[in-house]
C-alpha cells in the first residue's frame, strides 16, 4: 500500500540543503469516502505541579475505537494551566524539563495575577496563586494534531503524548477528536 | 447523546499514574455525512507591541456561521511576528506574560536580523528592526486546532483565543477554517 | 468567489479593542463533497545541530499532488529532538533564533538525561547526550496545521515552514497529511 519514490531533484531547495541526501517520499493513495468523527474526553485527577501524565496508550485506544483509518487526531487540553506535550518518557529527562520550565517562569517570582489586593477580574473563592502556571503555559501547546494512517497515529519511536500539569493537583479534561475516513 | 463510561483499568498506564482516579471517558457517537469547510479571514489593525487581542467571540461566531456541528476549527496567523495564544484573559496576567516574553527575547538585545549594514536578504524600504519579535514567535504558535462538538468550540472555562502582536501596530490577518460535518 | 464584508460592530469585543478599526472578514462559501486524504512522508538527513531546513516548497508540492482544494495540511515531525517551526527564512535571523534557543536550554548545562551512570530507561548502544535537544523541543512544536484554500496553503508573505534539527546530523522523517475536499 505504501509506494516509495524519490522526489524529482528539482523540487528540493538545493541551496538550503547542500549536503543532504535527496528526500525520499512515501505516498499513500487518495480515497473518497464519507468523513466521520469520533470524540472522547479523558477526565483525570493530576497529583502535583509539573507532573507529566502519559496519555499515549489512552489516545491510541480512542483512535482504535473510532475505526477511522486515515485522518487527524486532535488532542486538546481544556485548561489554561496545563499543556499538551509530545516528548520522550524517560524519568530523568522529565526532571530536566521541569527544571528548564521552572527557570523560564519560576513559581517564586512575583506575578501581578497573584496579587489579590489589586486584582479584580476572574476572581473566585478558591482562586489559586498560579501566575507562574499561566506563564509556563504560554510557551507550551493547547493542542497537537497528529496524522493517522492505517488506523495508527504516526508517532516516532520515542514520541509519547503527555498532559503536563502546570498548577497543583486538579481535575482535568483532555478532549480528543478523531476526524477522517 | 453523551454516553459516559469508565475505561477498563488495564488501559490506564498504572505505573505512571499510581494515585489518580480511573479516567472516565465521554464518548460522542460516530456520524457519516459529507464533509464541509467554511473559511473566514479576520483582518484587523493592532495597536502596540505585545498586545493580546481576544478573538474568542469572533471565532465562535465563525463556527456558528459555518453550521458545522462536529469537526475542527483551525486558527492560523499569517504573520511571522504574531502568534496564536490560548490563555486566560485577566489584565494583570497579560502584563505578567508580557514580562516573561520580554525576558526571553528582549527588544533591547542585539539581533543580527536588525543589522541593516550586513543584512542582504528580504530587505524592503520599510524594514523593521524586529529580531526580537521573530525570536519570541519561535516559542509561540502559528496555529491552534480546536475541537467542535454540538456546534461549540470545546473551550474550558478560562480559555480565550488571542492574536498576540509581537511587533508594532500593524495590519494583521488571521485565517480561520472550520472543517467537519 | 471571495465575498468581503465587515462584521457587525456588535460582534467585536469593544472593550478589549478600543482603538482598532472594525475587523473586515472574508468568507468562502460552503461546499459538500466527499472528503479525501493524501499523505506523504518527507525523509531527509540533517547536517548539524540547530539547522533550519526549509520544507515550504516541498509541502506546497504535496498539497498540489493531493488535488485537495480546501482543507488542512498537518505537518508533523516524528522525532522528539526536532521541531516544526514557521518563521522567516532570513539567514541572520536564523542565527539569532539559534542563539535564543541555546540560551534557553544550553548544550553545556548538565542534564540528568545525559548521565548514563544513573539512567536506566530507554538506553541503547548509540545513545546520544541530547538532554538539551529534548528541553529545547519542549518549547517548540511537533505539529502545525495550516489552512488550504484554492489549492494553496494560506501562508503569509514571510512565512516559511522549517524542520528544525535540535540534535546532531540524523535521518529524519516529517509526515504531511492533507485532508479536505
């Protein structure tokens, strides 16, 4: 089903890729059927700040249940103090990434968002001092869209899909929609 | 229409989520109709560097006009010195985020891109010294894809969709495409 | 085919956009046909750390070959130490962006992921000391989704699509899926 061919060299931006080998390209054939969607929400409770929760198997199961063979899976968090991250699930690396994230927007910095004496907007009784969480989230992603071929998400060897908690332990929801044929 | 069920415990990565409650999952049924698209461009003039422009209501209206009930809304900026950001619209928080962004790639740093004595590529008469804007954009997003169920974008309580201006006041275009059933 | 109209002023969030001009919106008409997909993998060998490889022409060709007129192109890297970046292809700017990326997660920092005396997970014979690459990737993107209208990706004047190598010279694969009508 997979046709492997090389691109015509003229289509490769030669000036910018002087030493690369020509880029082989694999093509999957077109199909023309009715489009379907399948949507699930993953609801979970996180435990702590900067927890990486590996949802890869969960999301692969959703794709299986969708019975969609080719299309997109869009993974979207519904919170402003979490993120969707795709990276390797190696415990020491997760600690490295936490350190770099913390350096970028330290919890110990002063945030105007945490100053409840001057703040008036979006205040509620159980308001958290989570300015650092929002500022970390700004550099991360609300959604990642992944390609599905032959009913499988096109993930590389080390790619795992995480929900990353940037605030404290909370109830969280991740929306997963599969759309395709 | 929403069937709520629990995942089989075997599908939860137990080692990584030792203390979480099992993840309940909500499933929306499949449908099989012809796919449609609806595309609009939001054109606006920004006022200043690091302005957050809340486009959420605008985009919700586009989804309404699309009459698409289930699918994706893809929000894409057409500029290299703006970004699409999803976060809380709390004025003090916006000031916090500007501060952290400015720390990451300060406007006052020296950028080779701003050195018009040595630069030869992509120069034009009204060229801006906006190396900092491009460097900030690198850590932000050109596009975010959001799930639509029952004609509504699946946004959480505090999620708002912003165009973030990283350069000075300019004419800007955001492309919004809704695709689905 | 493009109808240009202005939004009803009531739909503009006036409080947040006090000085902007009203946002004109261009609308493309709905269509209702069978959805198709077209998938190609771009395989290439990168040369060095922090190399930006411009894949824009390659991806435009894929969209042309797909014969899809309206829909999404999703560009997804299959690696945890590369990223998809959309920015201007100006050689001096690329050097600026490398500098800011290196400042965020320097190769010379100590990473637990690089400490092969204590690390036990995901070890293999040719394991790289690439903690910095993963930490840089955390702030960048695995995927970007772009809108296609009239068989063209809706890119702005300066927007180019890059694969960004965050590790050393390696064989890399980028998955491109076009889905639409």
